[in-house]
C-alpha cells in the first residue's frame, strides 16, 4: 500500500496489516515518508485508535528502530520501573538502590522533567558531579558490578520514539492511549529488561485524571508486555497531592536519602515498598509481595540499600559524601512561606499547579533545553484531610534570585483549598493490574 492508502485506511477506521505499519514507520525513519504524512497517520490513530495487533506491530517497529540491548550475559533478572509522571515523585531514587541491594539487577533508563512533572535525571544531576550520560559499555559494566545503573535514554535506543513524540507534540496528538503506551513500552523494552513495574499516576497532578483512563493505559501496557513475553505489572497510585513533602531536585534527593535511612514521609516509604515488592516478585527473589516486604525492610535496616546508592553515586562520578551528609546538596538562598487564609480542613490540592509553581521557581522546564536550578523547589507542609489553622504554613518556597516568586506564590495560594469539612480519605494504592487482567 502507498503511504496515502495507509493513511486513508486508518482514517476510515480500518485495521492496518502489520506489514503496512512497518513499511510506513520504517519509511518515515528512513526519510522516505514526509512529516506531513506521518502527522496525518498519527492524527488518524488519535481518533481511530489501534487494535491489539496493530499496537503490537507499531510498538515492535518503534522498539526495533534502533539498538535493542541484550543483557542476557549479566546474571540475574533485569527488572525496571517506570512512572507516568507526577509531582514530588522521587520514588525511582530510593527504589532502584533498594531493589538492587536485594539481588535484582535494575537497568533504569530515565527521562528529564517537562512541564509540571519532575525528571529522575534532573534529580540525580543535583548531586554534584553525578553523570547520567554513560556509554552502553559503562552502563552494562556497572549493572554487572553493583546491580544498578541510572542513565538517560541514548540516541541509539528507540530513535523513532523521539521523532514521533516531537511530531505528536506540535500537532496536538500527545494524549492518545495507544501512542502513549507504545512510546513508554518501546523505550523500556529496548533496554533489554526481563520485567517492568509501571507506576500509573491518577489525579490532579497526573496526566491521567481519573481511574478509568489510568486503568485503560495500564491494561494496554501490561498486554503489550505479555505479547512480547515480558513480565509486566502496573500499579495505579494516587496523585491528588504531591508525593512526600519535597518538590524540586536537590530537595527530593534529600527526601530519598531519608527513605534509604529508614525515615522519610509515610507515603514515599509505602510506595517504595509497594513497587519494590512487585519488582522482587518479578525478579524471582520472592514468591509474593508479602514475602518481599520483609526483605526490603531488612535491606534498609542493615544499611545495604543506602550503601548501594552510595556505590552507584561514586561509580557515576557523583560526590558520595552527599549520601551521609545531604547538606552538601545545592541549597536555595531564600525561603518564603505560603500560609492559610482561613481555618478548616485541607480539602483539595491542585497538584498540577503545585508542579507548575515549582517550575516557575526554576525546578522544572517548559522546553527540553530549558535550564534547571537544582536548589529550588517547595516543601509541602500540609496534607489532605489535615485540620488547618488560619495563618498556618501550607508550603515553603525555596528560591534563588531571578526566580519567578510572584507567579509561584499566586499559583500556590490558589492551589490549596481549605473548607469546613474534611475530604473522604483516599488510598495511595488504587489497584494493581497484572497480566491476565487480574487486579489486586
């Protein structure tokens, strides 16, 4: 079929044959299909969706558009984790080291923050000297030697994904379930993993605002993994308030270190344990999540998790003294408090606005090439359902000269809603989607 015919076929709601999808996408990667025809097909997919067979072929083509790592010569199961993005979501930092300290290899290829969500690479790079741009050979050696490596996506892994995402961004086709699922899974599967735990965020600070949308995305990604013989589990988690108290790169590193030392906010600790338990099960270290949790607690209590993180920092050029003394992390020069205008209960938080406020201070970016200030951010002092006194501090802004504090302040003052009645309690873990559609 010609490119024109493939576009027309999908526009009219007809399923494309796998060979037609491969021909079109490979032709685009080779420069034989122009941007405008690729954009037309993406928009047809946006409106018409993809059948499971189409999605499998689409994802496989993206996965194989570049290098597919083979980590089979490294002993042990290779299990990764991916989050769909949230505010204050620093879980990858304590989680990767914790799981590796229990015997699972964690080859974590992460991204940078964009918009209101933070990026794992930006957090790691707030550690002085930490390198995320490692060669594949160095990545493999570190994974074999210490069990964990956290790097950015290399140019050779799923290059088609970067081109398609850039095109989707400018034609308003980002919010497409099959295109989101294929983007995430192609990048992760190209890294040579055996299994994957997905943290699918739901709520005001997530891309998926309701449980139905999040469940559909989770089930789609789990099904892709099953068709490609990979063990994939998705956990739907609440994002109607920032995760933990720290929002901002060095602040989140400090909170992550607290978790590795047996401290830290309850929700960050619990989500680390939930996702870590799933990773140990996929990695064959434990037969069930109930069996896995004591192993994770022991690794923290005996100091193995913190030691693994310190070894990783040293291996990737960072200052290992930060692990024992977080005061060596970058610090902002100014602190300003946002206080409650009235007494009552904290009823809701517009978590996306909180993330945008942190971005205004310089903790996030509006473009992929925007500079980041690792020191700035927010410390959230109030949680949903708490009784609030008039004048009580809700959030502290950490800023440096040149930060857009006035814009951030206005966003934060509008983001926290205090009313006369407490909201209904909301669980952190909403459900678990496993391969045959089973849920917990």
